[in-house]
C-alpha cells in the first residue's frame, strides 16, 4: 500500500506556492511563531486546526487528503485485478503442464 504524503508536507508545499512563511501562518492563525513551527513539523494535525489553516490559506486540504485515499483505493483495485489475472494464468499453465506430462 502506498504511503500518503503527510499533511504538514502538503501544507508547507502550499505555503511555498503562496510565498508564505511559518511566521505569516502564525500571524494569520493568531498563534505564536513557535506554535506554527510545531504544527508544521508534525505529520498529523487536529481537525479543527486543519480547518482554520484551510480558511487562512484558502485551500481545501480535506479534499486533497480524500483524493489521496481515492488514489490508494484505485491502486489497490488494480493490484487485486492483477492478482486474479495471475491466478487464472497460473491455473491455465498447470493444466497445460498436466496435459503435456500425460502425453509422454
């Protein structure tokens, strides 16, 4: 299973696109700077804090995370389909080997 991108990395990437620093985020969230750095250093975040960050950065991080989950589910679906195809091929090959062996 693919590992998702941590939310702090996603937020930091968006902040970089917008030209914002941790100090800017702290100011917009009415936090002290060390709290902003702490939030941005952790791979997880409280939902209410993420909601506020969505508001101040004007981006829906919840949707980004949901899209990651959807992609992981699609990848797993392809893996499952490939497994089934390989099982069918394996069964066919066993039958061919059995027929070739009985023909001797």
